[in-house]
């Protein structure tokens, strides 16, 4: 495997000193980029694009080609695993994901099984092709939906503002939800391990909907299952643990518990005070985040100002990865992303020099 030219992202995950704060952005390859929209039109549909390794790898590299980002993330979707379970994933224009079958009763849960990973070969081929194309430029991040977040879509059958069916099951049939989440945890761990084998340098669990749960339910159905996944992750060929990042949107109340999950990094959304979070857990894990994506909808001057404010809040100590508090919004202008990255790199490098200056 080629040595990395830029390994600041991985060093930050290890909480080692870096010359600047590394930057990557959730959904950095997506609809805000004209080159993405062109290749999406060429593919004909989102699913056709995501299941074509050559095109998906090309999309993975698009933001790295355009911006001086410190990591790439494989282009895929969080719902690949339940799709491989045979639930029939589709995407209708303007409606988001939908499953042909739901998992809401004993019979449906009994029929669930960890899928054959060969059904997800297109994802692993995308990882491998992306890794080769990066040629050691920056690390590659693999990812999966958290076991609970996948359960939300499997039970509801589509996206939802509140996933009431899932929350009702947590109270009325916690045994069913626990079985779904357990199967998902085993499947997600196998899925991430295959991505690691294909070349991913780090992996991330997206727990988009864990923040909807009560504190007790979160610990049982979301946090415990993510710990299970992390405990099952394979080591690298050198025998080192592959670093994992966990991100629960709306999970600020459980920050300390997430820091004890076994992950190297914890992502935080924009509702979390980053300076307080760094003081609370910054010696235990790296923190990733947490600019409000809406900032990128303003103007370049505001983007730079708010990015600098976030860098200053995080401080110069090792272990911060700059990111958004959630994914890039489709209306974002690429020039604003460029302004963000430039401001973060420049300000964080200057902050490190300031911290080293004699009094």
C-alpha cells in the first residue's frame, strides 16, 4: 500500500500533532457540485450511479480534485445493507428512499438475516477503485449507517420526520427492535470489515436518527449496537486498529458515553458547544465537526468568519477534525466550500504558531 502524502486526518484521529486542522465534509461528493450532477445524469439514477463502481469511484474523487481536502469518503448510501437483505430499496425523485417491504412483526423479523457480502461487492469494488485512484494522496473513509438508523428505515419503510413506528416499537415490542438491531450490528460490522479489506483507512458510523430516542432507549438500541460494531472491526494488515468515528445527530447529551464507545473519533452536530466538548472529552477521543451547514448558504466572507470562529473554539490542541454538523446542503456554492477550507487551513496553522510562541 502506498504511503499517504497527506495523513493529517489520520494523525488527528490519533490525537497526534498536525500542522493544520484537517478538513473533510459530510456529503462532500454530491448535488452541490456541477460535475456530480453531470455524472448523475449520465448514470440515469442515483442507484445506477451508486452501484456502478467506476462511476462511484469517479464521484468519490471529484471533491478531492476540486478542493484541498484532507480525506475522501467513498460515494455510497447508508441503506445498502438492508437492500442486500432483500427489502427492495428504491429512490423516487423528490421523495427519498423507500423499501418495498417493512420489518414490523415477528414473521418479518424472523426472516431477517445478515446478507451475503457478495451482494455488496459493488461497494467494495468502489472502495478499491477509489483507493487506487487516490494514489496515496489522502486517506479514504468507508462508512455505514448505524444499526439503529438502518432499523428506522427498515421498520418505517421510508424516511420520516419522527419515525413514530420505530419509537412505538421501542416501548411496545423492545424485544423485536433489539433483534433487528442485533442482526444489523453483525451485518454492519461485516460490511465495514469488507470496506477495510478493500482499502478504507478509517470508517464512520452515521447514526442519523439515534437522537430521536429517550436516553434509556438510546443507550439500549443505538449506543450499545455501535459499540458492538466497533468491537467487531478487523485490524489492519499491520495489526493496528482501524480508526472509527461515530456520529449521532442530536447526540450531544451522550457525548461522554460516545467517547467511551471504542471509537477514535466522535462527530458532533452544530448544537454542541465545541469548546466545551473539547474540554470534556478532548483527551479521550478526537472530535469532528461542527459548523452549521446553513453557514455555507450565506456568502464567502461569512463562511470564512464562522469557520475561523470554529477553529478558535476547538483550539490548537491535537485531535480536532473540521467538518460540518451534518451534510452539505444541495444549494451550497462550491466557492463557499473553497472559502471554508482555505480559512480552516490558514487559521489553524496560524493558531498552532501562536500557541508555540514564547510569552
